[in-house]
């Protein structure tokens, strides 16, 4: 069997990381071998470690054309610099010398941060697909789970696929993505493989793991590029003129549009347990979004509606009557559990015939309600969520 492109890429990243780990270990030893204060003299171990570090660091590749320059100083040079600044007695010069000694460590930490970011970029799409596959595995296991006793060993095909998918996630995470909460619990429950373990995975482990993975995958702590030095310059200019309400939908790919809709509901109050649904046989290879809409009534209590959102990034045509009929039929593939609300989100519009069909459906005796989210509706939703507009570059 030929090696997959992903496996080949991971293998190369692993080689780079192996060298990076060696460089980090050597640099720690080099820094720890530097004496305190002014001490002249040689250290064969220090010199050997410097030589090995330089060889390993040379083998590290560039990251997007960038690689830091690291110069290691001899011990006598460090001692002389310290002696000189002590003679001067100025604190800023003393700090400068110590910073130059620590500069190699700081530069290598910067390389590590960029390496981890590149590895997350490499595996992000694969992780998204695996998350959707695990959601599907658990959905298909929900019905037979009701008939199993808690101590019964699971032999279902979907459970085997679940184990394989979780193992794949473990391999993709590597060291660049921290283990999410309850990862150890889920691994233990997968190992035992009883119906009670599957219940724990479904109810507790997987929701926590999925949330942790998503936070790590999309680099919540990484900045969105900005060319503003001081916000006061924008305010002081007293700008005037019309504000664009039409967003630049053409900048999004189909996948970007799906991710935007998912981001819209994933953190919105009143929505919970958002998930991507993967249907590999779909002609358009699209991914639907599943989420529960939570409504709380102080007298009647809390109700949850299962919502399926189908994303159509259509700029050149509108969603018509034929598409509405097809999408309604596709809803059946996501049951059980029952679908209460069917949302069709599009970056385009709906035809008048499609609107008529939806209105007729919503006034019928059917329990399924259809909601239309055309571009105008999405633009209204995003207007109060400017962070998403900036993240997806829609302005």
C-alpha cells in the first residue's frame, strides 16, 4: 500500500521535531553550563554541546522563509562582557549583556511556536473531518446502545470505526496540539469497550474533547493581522461616508462558508453541542451542521430542538423549489434523532417559488420547521458580531 500524502508530511514534520527537541535539549544544557558572574576558563562539555547544537540547528528548515540567526558565545567572551559592564556600572548595559546571553533560547522558542502553528495548519482539515466522522459514529451507535446492558461488550462495526477515528486524532495531535480535557478518560473507556463506557463517551468525554480540539485547532491566541498602530488616528480623522452593509461573500470558499456558519452557532448563547455532519456520498461533498437550540421558559421549563443547517455558498444562482425538495429529503438521512428545525443558509438568495414552498411547509401539520437564512439575514446576524467579520475577512 502506498503511503498517503498526509502520512508522508507528518513523517517529515516528525523528523524536524526530533531535531528541534535535540536542539532544545542542547541549548538548555548550554545555558545551564554558563557560570554565574565573571568566570574565565574553558569547559569541554560546553564547547562540545555548542558544536552539536550548531550542526543540528543547521538541519532545521525554514518556516515560511524564516529562520532565526543564533550565535553562541564562548565562555571567555561572556565573562569579558560581564566584566566590562560591571566596570561601567550602568544597569541598562548589564541587562543588555544578560539578554544577549539568553537570545539563543528566545530565538529557538520563537522557532518552536512557529513550528507548532505550521503543524496545526497541516492537520486542521483532517481533524475537522475526523470530528465529523466521530459525531456520525456516535449518532449511529445511539439507537443500538439503548438495547445493550451497561456491562455488555460492544462488537458493533461503528464502534470499531470510532476507535480507529479516535486513534487517528491522537496521531494527528502530536505535541503541537495539547491533549484536550477528558482525553485520558475517553481513551480508557474506548479500551474497555463496554456499553456503559460508550454512554460515558457520548455524554461526557467526547463533548469535552471536541470542544478542546476546536479551541486548539483554530489558534484562539493567534492574532488577526492589523495595520493600525493607534486607534486614535482613526477617530481623530473624523471619517464620514456610507458604511458597507454588503459583505464580501466572494472571498469565501465553500469550506470557509461552512466554517463561518458553524462558528456563528457554536458559541452563540442558546445553542449547544454544535457538530459537523459528514456525508461522504453527497454529490456536492457538503457538510451539514447539527446543533441543539435551547429555549428556556420560566414556567414551562427548558426545551431542546435539534437543528440541521445546510450550507449553500451560491453566488451565481438562488436556492429554488427543486433544491428545497431535495434538501427536505436529505433531512431523513440525519434521523434519528428527530430533526425539529431545518435551516438552509446561503450566501445568495431564495426564489419566490422556494419561499412559497417553505411557507406552505411551516403552515402544515408537519413537525418539521424550515428556516431560510439568505445573505441579507446572515449579514444582519454578522453585523452584531464584528469579530467574525474580521476573522473571515468579509468587510
